[in-house]
């Protein structure tokens, strides 16, 4: 007390109230630091220990709402077991609040100090739990393919094999698969998907089977195996129960139902069912809002914004990318921010703001690539190509498409392949001096063949419409009509969508 009085007398500290109930504050942080450092280490540890114990005994609301304060004091006191407890509480609380940046910091500290304690099975089980949550927090904060995410799930996978608990394997295996998925390591994806489905079937449980079918469906989707993807995803959604599985967002990084519905939107649209896709899209967004988990909302908005882009629904692409960008900046979701920037840039270019849109796409694509993500990169390059072509730079548009097609061949994410070749054909016709008509026709026919092989009727319709336009201009109206009419006739829904409207208008000119 005498030391405090001397600081007050010297004007270095301020006192409020009457001792012993008075509170003190330093005039400047540097004075506080100097006073702190002047204390002996043992004295500092005793003070931190006393503060922590008083907080536990007298301030339960601080223990509940600000466990990081106690974690700090126990750390400084050298009470590592208590520090681990409170850093874990702080990390889990931040994770539940979707505060990903805070969660990763607190959980990393808990793991760091846990490793100073004696090694035994209980410690391994605890680190497994912490690494799994850390991995999910890293997904939200840094992205699926980031080195931090990969390291957390790689360590968790080692631990889960040592612990051997089946119930803990699924979140870990899912996280490890998600890293390979976004990195587009196709062989690893396939192997993990098959292993996880077999494990789920050996230990049947609706949640495990839902996870397994979601993983298999997403893997098939990226590879352009759309019918198989639909089968898996529809099995997953049949297994999903919002009452029983309402907390899966905190286990798998996003709500299982929202994830399955979001993938199903893409698959249904590609297969030629745009109205069904639109209904599933509305379900996914509504469920994401009801779950109230920030990364789940980001997931649903990202998939919806991209659906707007590939479906040429400019309003959806612009609105949902703007909403996602606001959420991503607020929550520090790096991957979602990058993806939203790309889609928003494409929407700007489509609205006539070419230079601004291209700059945004380039910025978002660079951030996306820097995160280690290969997933969606070919499609994002196609959006950049489209924006360049709209701005009159057709040669650069073709260069971006060449890079996108090479990325598909390198990674095996074949789902946008037909559209990439269609765009290539379209842009070849727009080159100076009448374009390269023969090469354009070959590219468009290849697009149709790829779409047919994948049963991607929406890509087939768009490519057939583009080729029919080229043939009409070449005077081959009958060939154009024979090509487009049966594809258009296949559709039973979606007649208000841009693609079907354009195909119908084209057919009307071919009568």
C-alpha cells in the first residue's frame, strides 16, 4: 500500500475511492510496465495467482464471460494446468461466438501449454479435442487449404489414430478431407471419401452417414460425376435432422444440412433442374440464418453467390457477394472475403464497370490463390475471362481460359470444363477479322461432348445455343435448329431463367 501511495504522490498513478476499496490506474502504460518489471519474478507470480483466485471466488461473471483474463493470470503465475483449462474455455467460447480470430489464438495457447504437462492418454485425448476445434476455427479464419488448417488436422489425425475413438474420427477425417478438397488433391479426396463411407457403414449412425454421403457427393460433384453426386447428397439430406444435428456446425465448421443443400443446388442446376436448384438454394439460406452460426452463413452465401455467377443471375451474384463480403470482413473470414470479391468483381463487370470489376477479380483471385485454394480457381478464372471479353480484351480472355483449362487438367475438378470450352469457342468468334470460326466450332462441339458425358444439361444447353448462333451466322439454319431443339425440349422447368430464355429466342429465329 505504501508503494502505491508513493506512486500517487509522485503523480505517476491515480487513486479513485478510499483505501482499502480504492482502485488505482497508472498515468502511462510505460510507467505500468516499468513498475511491473521491477517486481521480482516470484512476487509477480504470487500476485497473478492471487488475482486469478480472487476472480474465481468473487467474480463468477468474469469467469463465465472473460475466461481469457483468468487464463492470462494463471499463465503468468506459472499454473500451467489451470492456464490450459482457461485458454481452452476462452477458445471454445470464442468458437461458439464464431469469433474465429480470437478462437485460433486462445486454442493455440491452450495446446502450447498443454504440451508442457506430463504426457499420458488423457493429455492426448485432450489435445485431440483442442486440435479438432482449432482446425475448424482455422477453416473459418484462414481457409480450408491454409497451412494452419492443414497442420491442425494433420496433428489431429495422428492423435485420433493413437487414441482410437471412432466417435472422434469423423470430425478429424472430415477436416482432413476438407483440406484435400480445397487444395484439389483429387486422389487423396477419393481415398478419404471411400474410407469415411466404409467407416460410417461399419459404425452406422445417422450423423456419421450424413457426413460420409456429404463428402462423397461433394467429391463426385467436383469431378463432374453429377448423377453419383446427386445420389449421395440426397441420401445425406434424408439423414439430416435439424433437431438432432443442429450443433454440427461446431463439429464440422458448418451446419451439415446447409452444406448438403448448398452442394445440391449446384448439382441440380448442372443436371438441368434450375427451379429445383432455386428452391434448395432458398432452403439452404433460410437454414443458415436459423442456425445462427457465422461460418455457416458464410458458406451458404458463398455457394449462393457462385450459383448466381454460373447461372448468370446477376442480381443474386451481386447481392449475395455483397452480403458475404460484409460478413467476411466483420468476422475475418479470409477465404470467403476473397471469393466474394471475385464474384462481386464479375457482377461489376457485367454491370458495365469493366476496369473496376477486373481489378476486384484480380485482387480476390490473388488472395484466394495465396490461401492455397485450388478449388473453384478454374471457374474464377472463367469469370475473369468473361470480364476481360466484356471490356474488349478478347486475347487476354482467351489466355485466362487457357490457364483455367490447364488447371482443370492438372487438378481433376472437371465440373466447369464444358463451360470453359464454350467460352473459348465464343471468344474465338469475337477475334478481329472474323475470328477463328473453325477452332470456335470445334471448341463448342467439345463443350457439348463434355456436358453430355457429365449429364450436365445446363452446360449442354448453353453450349448448343452458342454453337447454334455460330451456325446460323454461317447460313446453316437447319443444322442449328436440329442441334438446339432436342436439348431445349428435354427441359421441363426453368423457363424463366436466362439460359432457357436465350435458347427459346434463338430457336424462334431458326423457324
